[in-house]
C-alpha cells in the first residue's frame, strides 16, 4: 500500500484512512481525512470503494504531472 502524502492545504503529516461501513449488504467506503482532532484542517478525499483508490486520489497533486 502506498504511503499518504501530507495534507496539501495545511501541511499536516497525520492524515488517516477512514472507513465508512456499509449497511444492509452495501459495501464499505474509504476516504482520507486530515482530522481536526490531530491538528489538521478537516480536508478529505472523496469516498471510494477501495483503499488504494482513496490513497491515489489523496496523493494526486497538480504539480506532479498526473493532473
């Protein structure tokens, strides 16, 4: 699994992969959060069906040639 980059908005290093559990047979969703409780700004990625997709979206930067 790829390592998470720092928050592009506030520079917080303590970003976290979060899971929203699916209910009644629905699949789980994953997102990356720069949590207020860990000194962050509250920024988050979108919600994705796979952890790797959430990490890829979070790590994508305008200046990295992948935009």
